[in-house]
């Protein structure tokens, strides 16, 4: 039914283009359908939005353009593609500023803050959300627009474990929609109550949590929001697991998992898989638990990759706006000078028969004056552009540095969480199963042992603790064992023993680069063999990574987050990167560092 519905919509959009110059209103209505589908059938929404973008042209009305960018922004955000979401939000903001639409400018600012919140940049997120609140209260837009940023502030402070502040901002959010029965306000109530329910679970106030989560479900049903229903159902499943009511827990967890497949964010899908994993561990169904552990690990890899690109576009937007303002200032000055010159010329023509000689001299003087002014303004603009470019380069470097630190912090947090929570649970399960009265077979115990080893391996790969304790060579040998055991690919290592001159930052950077390259090979190269070689002559250190996969053309490959991560790490270590690859003969990456540089 969904495919048939989508087919009808696409055919309708094509007929619009064929039958008239362009029926913008019909295209706008089709895009509104795509926006409505985001929360219930995101893949169909994406296809409709992409089809409609084909008809966007320079003479399209702004109302259609901004609607298309709004839909694309929501789709990218829900898919976990924060980089595309930021780019779409930038285009959305440009049109809003052009038309002086304050409510949409506020909306764009809230989206920037929300993306920073999802990527753990809490301080930046708080700053942007508070700016959106100030702009809302200072403008003529309805007060209900302040409800959304206050709710987001509550979520941020909850993530920072400042729960009293979180409760304050959630309740503040409710105040701005009291007595308002609009669809937007009903949806906001669903969000706020869901967030309060999740908070009260953390506070172990389970009765309050049930009350607010059930309210959240009611309002999400009114708003027809599957992602909100998935969130509330997952939290209720987690709550009933805590209470030991496993049948109720399973009912809510399965509901959340089925809803999340269509529209939920990567974060919610990850949480659902983790809750399912805990359920099957409680039920001692080890095989199904291992299946969900594998799915959980895949989502962790996806979340880590998606969280690394954070605020680059935000900084570019800031400085591009300043540059455009400088150019606009120059254009206005030119227009003013030209207007003065024309008025003066008209005056001289009126009295040309009387003072022709004076006019000629005056015109010549004016010409040179305007010419000199133009040169000065152009020189000043050039200086400003150079300064802005330099600031952008510095900011980009700082942003990548912060990005890598944030990625490392996220790896450490996930590794600790796996080791302490899931590792502890599996260890306890293992001890329980070994009791004589349980009569558990060796095969079942072997499955649990495999799960324990898998969790330990994942935690070691994510954490830098192994590097700090044993060094780069031992960490690479451990990685070799893991890859050969889990993927079937042969990983050969030829390691130089004298790496004492490398500092801890360089060792960590090199190990993360090898992890990134191995991940790319497994995903894209279809290789059967990988080799990692290190060499040192006392002054320089070389790492050579090679696979025998299908290769790629470096000029054609899209610059993704993985390759940018590698470049950023090499640059941070003051090293050089050389890529030797072509289609059909594998890939070689050579990294050279000056030791103790």
C-alpha cells in the first residue's frame, strides 16, 4: 500500500511538470505530505522529497524552497546524518533571513542547538537554545514557540545529570502551551511528558514515570508520532524490567522495536536494541541475546561515525554571513557614489554653456575621486576576506581537534558502559549458570563465554586503556586476532620494535587510523588480506597500510567522515599522508611522522 501511494505521488508530481509551466502550490502540498510521512514512513518521505527537488529552479517561490529544505533537514536528522541536516538547515536559514521570517530563524537556531545536543556538545547547545529563547520572547511570534527550546534545555541538563534543572525547564516548557490546543502544542506535550517519564526512571520514581510515559503515549497517538510512541514504549519496557514484570516489559519493548524500524533516530534504535538485549539476558535466552548484542554493536559503530562531524557548517555560516555583509556594504557604497556622480553630471549639463571649462575639470576630478574610492574599498574588502579566511582556517582546525577529542570521549564512555554494565551482567549470568543445580550444558556455557569475550574485545577496541598499558604493537596484535576471528580476513602485521620515541598522543592517533582503515576495508573493499607495517630510522616513523581489495579512484571518491578523520589525525600529529589507490588493484595508505616532533 505504501509503495502504491508513493507511486501515485511521484506520477502526480511528474504530471504537474508536464502539463503546465509549474504548479508550485501542488508541489508544495506534495512536500507537506512528505513532511507528514517523516515520523511514520521515513523512506517514502525521502523518495518524495528527492523527486520534488528535481523541479526546484531559480524562479521557484521561497515558500516551496524553504519547505523542501525543511523536509530534507528532518529526514537527514532522523536518519542520523547530522552533516546533511546542518547543510539543509543552512539553506533553510538563508531563505528565512531573506524574507525576514523570525519564526523560521528561531526554528533554525533550535535545530542547530539540538544537533549539538545529540553530538554531546552541551555548552554550545545551551548557548544556541538560550539565544533562540531570547529571540522568541523579544519578537512578535506567539509565546508557544518558546516551549520547544525550553524542552530541549531540559533534555540537555538531564543528559548532564542536572535533573533538578531539567525538571525546572520541562515544567517551564509546559507553561508556554497551557490553554493552547493547536497541533504543535499537542505534539510538544507529548515530547515533554515523555522526557519527564524518562527522567523519573533515572530518579527511581517509577510511579511518576509510568504516569508521564502513559500521558506521552496518549498525546503521541493524538499527534500520530511513531517516534514518540517508540520512545515511550521503550522506556516503559525498561521500567517494567526494573520492576521484574517481564511480560509487561516484553509487550512494550516489542512495540517500540517495531515502531523504531520506520522512523526513529539511530539513538532510539540503539536504546531499543539495548533494552531487548537486557530482556533476553533476564530470560536466559542466550542465543537471541547474542543476536541483539551484534545488532547493538553495529548501531554503536554507526552512531560513533555520525557523531564526529559537528559544528563545521555552523562556523562557516557565521563567517560567510560576515563576508556577505562586507560585500553588501561595498555594493551600497558604490551605488551611493554613482548616484552622487549622476546628480552632479545633470547639474553641470544644465549650465554647460556658461561654465563648460569648469565642468570638464570638475568631472575629471570626480572621476579620479570615485576611482580611488573604489580601489580603497576593494583593498579593504580583500583584507577583510583574507582575515575571515584565516579565522575560518583556525576555527576549522580547532573544530576538528574538538571533534577528535569528542569522538575519543564517546569511545571511552561506551567502552566503560559495555565493561561495567553489560560485562558485569554477563559475568554474573555466567557464574549463575555454572551452579550445579542449574544443569546447564557446555554448549550454552560456551555461548555465554563467547558473549563475555565479545564484550571484552569491543570494550578494548573502543578504549585507549589497552594502548596506555601495553603500547601500539600489542594493541595491533590484539586487533589482528579480533579481525581474523570475526571477519575471516587475514591481517598480517610487520612491526618495528623500537617505537619508544613516539609519544602517547601519536600512538593513540596511529591506532585509531588503523581502526578506521580496517573498518573501511571491511565495509567497501571486498578484500581477503590486509597488511600493516611499521618502520623507524630513529628520526622518522612510517606506517604502511595495504589491502588487496577492489580499490578506488581517489579523485572520484566522496570525501566522507572516515577519510576526513584520518586526515585530521595526521595533521594533528604534524605528519603527512599519501594515498596510492586505483580501481582493481587494492589500496595503500602511507603515514609518515617526525618522531618527538
